[in-house]
C-alpha cells in the first residue's frame, strides 16, 4: 500500500454521485486498477470521517472481482461497515465470499472468513458455517488463527449454531496446535465464549495447561496475556501442580509489557490459594514487589491502574510490598487521583516500624494547597493513630499542631478524626478537649459539627461549661442538618444524664425535645425525640444507662474488604473491575462472574469464604455437553474417586470413558459445608465475612478512602461452597 502520510489527501468530504461516477469510469481503461484503488481510498476515508457511504453498496461490491489484494481489503472493510444494514443486498456478495474462501492466497482466505463473521445475518451465517469448519483445519496457520476468532464472533451471533456445529469442540482442538499464535487465538476465543453468562464453561486440565505454557515463550505479548489469563480456568487438584505452574510462569514478571506483568501477578495470586509450601509463597511475594514498583515509573494513567491493583493485592498479601512504603510517597507533580491512591496505600502499609516516617510525610501533605488532598491527609493521620497504637501520641501532637493553624478545613477534619481517637483510646487523650472547644466557632460543616457535639455530650461530666456550649449550638437547631440535629439531641440527653439536677440542663433538654417532637418533620429525628422523652419521663436513670452505655471498640478492620470478596476481585487484576473495585458482572451486562473453585488443594482459609456463583442457562433444550478426544492426564483412569462422565446418546461407552472435555454449558451445582477458619499467617486480620460479597464495595466512583472507622460487627462466615467437577 502507499507510504504512510501520502493518503492524507483522500480525507476530504465527497458526494455519493461523484464517487459512483468515478467507479463507473474506472471500469474502462484501468489495467492496473489504479483508478478503482483511488476511488475506494476516498470512500474508505469518508467512512473513517463518519460520512454515510451505504448508497454505494452495489457499486463497491462489483469491485470484489478484482484480483488485487489491496482492493479486496477496502471492499471488505466497506462490507464490515455496511453489510449489517443492507440485508436485502448482501446476497450479491455471497458468491464472492465463497470464491475467496477457496482462494490460493491464505491472506484472501482469512480476509473473506473474517469479513463474513462480522456480518451476523442468517444468509451470511449459513454460508460461513461450512467454510469456517474448513478454515479451522486450513494448512496455513494465519487462516487457522483468524478462523479461531471467527468462532467467537459466530457464537456471539448464534450460540446454538456454534455449539451444534461442533465449532467449540474444534476450538478445543486448536489449543493443541503446533503454532503458538493459533493456540493463543483459540484460547482468546474460548475465553470470550466462557465469559458470557450463557456461554459454555471453559475449564482446563493439567495436560492442556502444560501444553499452553509450552507455547507461552513463542507467543506475542497479547498471546501471552490470553494464555496466562486462561490459567485461572485450571483448578489444581494437588498443591504440587499449583506450585510447579507458579514456578514456570514467575519468569514472566520480568516482561516489559505492563499488561503481561499484571496478568502474571493475577495468575500467581490465584495459584497461591492452592499452594501449601510457605517458602515458595514467600518467594513469589518477594518476586512480585519489584515489577509492581516498576509500573509506578510509567505515566500517570498506568500509575493509577497499578496503584488500584496494588491496593487490592496488599490487602490480601501485605508481604508483597511491606518494606516499600517510601515508593508511594507523593511527588509534587502527581495528579490528584494518583496522590489519593498513594495516600491510601501508605496508610495500608503503615506499621509500628515505619509509622513515624509515614506520619512525617502526612504532616507535609497537610500543608499542601489542594484542599481535598489536605483533608485526606489529615484524616489519614487520625486513621494511622487508630491503626498503630505506638504512633498515637505523635499523631495527636501532629493534629494539635494542625489545629493551631486555624485553617478551617484542617481544623474540621482534625476534630472528626479526634472523635474516633477518643473512642479508640478511652480515658487517654481527654486533656485536649479544651483546645477543641476553643475552635468551636471554626466548625461549619455538618460532619465536623456532629463530631464536636458528640465530644461535648460524651464528656459533659468533665466539661464544666458543657451546658453553655450545647445551648449555644442549639441556638440554630432548626436550621441545622439532620446529622447535627441527631447529635445535639443525643448530646443533651447525655448532659441530662450527667447533670440532671441543674435547672439550666432541664430547660435545655425540654426545649430540644419540644423542637424535635413538634417542629421537625424528619421522622427519624422525631421518633428518637419521642423515645428519649418517654424514657426520661418513666425512668431517667435507665435512660442515662442506655445513652451512656459502653461503646464497642473502634478498629481499622472495617476498612478492609471481606476475604471472599477480595479473593474474587483479585481474579480480575489488571481489568476494569480492579480499578472500580467491583466485579465486572455488576457493571457489564452479560459478563459472567469469577470465583475460586473448591478442590482438595484449596487452602482452608479461602475455602471458608468461598463465594458461590450462578450462571444463567440458555433458554430451552437440555444442557449441551461437547465431547471430544481431549488429552488424558496421567493416571486419571485409575482414580476411583473421580466422577464418571454421563453417557452421550451418540457415543458408545468406551468413547465416553476417554472424554476429557474442557467445555460444558451445564449449570454449576454447589454444595456447602460449615467451617470458619482463621486467616493466613501473612495476611492482615480480615473483617468478618458477609453473606453479600459486594457489601463493602460501594462508592467506587465517590470518595476514594473508606474514611470513617467503624465498630466491629459480629456475624457469621459464609459457608464453604464446592462446585461439581465439570471436567469430563
């Protein structure tokens, strides 16, 4: 084709009549087809610019008889763009499709089969089926690798035809091809089919997995990604299998392509759930750290993707980057989204050994000009005090120093986190309350006001003028937000419990209760007011015991995702789901969920929090089981405990015994056993498992940090779920 840059002259808006006249004129005296080539370039350029060229369908199709490859490419590109919108004219092209599918040139054969797969019209699909079957067995690897992708497109257009025609089974055979590119494309097509909720279930056995890894070294970068990603379809039955696979792919961490690195990390994290060799696990964690750090030297967009993935990884395997907290210190020219991501990771990696270093860095951030970043930094100082007890004294001194700056938003964030510190360390830092009370006038945001009101109410027994402070705060009670009104209501009741004998306190409580029950429309506020009023009227001492009851301890465990949800998210490392921290099926229509599969090799801690998955079955008809002579694992026939494959009507018994298929559309059955097991030694303590695996994943597009520490909640772990073995 022409040298790049010389075709820019074709990108000019043209008229349909002019192009049609030029095509007709090119039919005569055009021995080298230069005129046709020029006109087609203009048409393709107009398509690229968004101009509708569909009226030229009949004229462009006539150029298909030209034996020049360059012209065929442009005509096929035109058909890809407009073939679907011209179902009444597409029959004109079918003879040319069939002729090109049998051409001697493999490029033309591949071009024809690829173009047909892009036009999901019944008449084209009918013509595609037989030719696609021949192309999958073509002698040229370029045609085979193109046909593999076409199977995925045929499946998207007509799943039933693809299954009944045996195309999925032929794809399975292509995974054992001698050409690495064909293998990678077959895996990519099967993965795309398996990721559909109504698709077949794509699983690998050990023999096929080893053959795929053998092709890994000869594959392109994207081929390596597909093969590494397919390892998640293999469920190790023995710990040794997972350990061998992990050792074979760990070399891919040195790859220059960031996508290959992240996919390798994903595969290793998956296989580590089935390993029992602690030394090997520690070795893999140590090896994963430097490649992840290297990703941070890329552009800000790649940095952000890496940081969001690292945030998930260190929650599950904190040993990966436990000594690299300095790598995540913010640079002056980092975008705000990168700074916020680094801030969260710094907090996650903070421990007693590096707490002072992290605190000094956070103190620097608190003097930045970006208001949102400063707020997060101040809040992170408070979270650090709650997480690392040894650093709490230094954190309090830092917060007091920030309060002295009298900067409004800094003071307000400091008050919010100090409230949590009071709950984390009761009776330890009450001496700083006078300093907080001096800055009461600087508080104008609801959350900060509510925090200060809580402090005054909770410690009203040691604050001499608590009644005056609350009286001043109640001056604008009816104009405050509901959050502040609720805090004031509870605070005055606490004040009454401590100082109920004072007339001023009685008047304040009566005034607030009267406002709440008679002038406030909010039902929550009004109902709480009635409840307090009746409690105080019937038994004031019991009311005091209730509002002054011991609070549950605050910890940072509630910031952490549930173990089951975390294991599930790590299966999407390097994808959009790892950036949103949501499973793809929650924001992509038709995406199939992923979860760890139960097997004898799965470690007990992961088994205790397995997340069950359900798949939608194709409407109508019995489950489809695709049989084929897949590779048989050594010693598999001797396993007496292995589930027996169901007999197929079209196969005799001896054939069924040899089937080791990778695919099935059968619905996955789940069984459950009870069991609660402690976390791994190298993991951070996990939050209690929740029946809803997405309960802690909200707000992926909102504030980045899970800012407010919450009390620990008692609950129950999910039961262990095992899945029926669908590997026949």
